[in-house]
């Protein structure tokens, strides 16, 4: 029984190790945009919810979030807070007005992975977008849509 269990566990581990390609330290994916989508969100709209709605409505599987501007009444994002893997995270959130000076990121297999940068007269802050970042005036976000068959879902996985 012990030999059978050892063999089975060894087989599973070996299969898992050999079934995943080793991603090189520097990996380049070449593509072109199929189209550009410009998304405007009204005052009070949650940015992450709005991005997810646009992805669904426009049938976007893969894309690059190229730019974004506007202002917020509330923000919520997360940032890494140590050097370990997986890194510890902090989740800043506040209900204060700030300018949205940048949105960038990716849509990977319909999953939004966006980062935001916010500013006021004294500071610049930002990180990985979380639910609860709401528009004060508006958000305008530009997305470059990539081909559906582009295999980029793994790009933001640090384990590979």
C-alpha cells in the first residue's frame, strides 16, 4: 500500500511539473490591436464594476488598458507591502476627492487587472484597483482590444 501511494504521488507531481511549460525570464508576446474602445463612466460609477460591464458588453476577452483620467470621491486599491512571495498586501481606502491621473493594466481572459494612480495637491498614491473606487466627475478609460486567441492569461501569474 505504501509503495502504491508513493508511486501515485510521484506520478502526480511529475505530471504537474512536466505539463507546465517553463516561462523564460523575459517573454515577449507580439500582437496588434483589433480595435480601440473608449469608455466613459458617469459620476458615482464604481470603476471596477464599470470596466467589468464594458468587458462583458463589448465581448472583450484580451486587451490592454492604455489610459484613464477623471476624478474620484472614494478609492480602494491594494499594494504589496513586503518582498516575500506571495507578498503581503495593504488595502488603502478612503472617501476623499482626488484626481485620477492614470489607469493602466490588462484584461486577461475577460479578467480585469487594472492599476490606478491618484493625486491631490500634496501626494500621489495608487495601486491595484479594488471595488469601491467611485467617479466624482467622470472616468474616461481607453482600451486596446487584442485578438481572442492570444494566449496571455498567465502574464500576471508570478508563480510561472
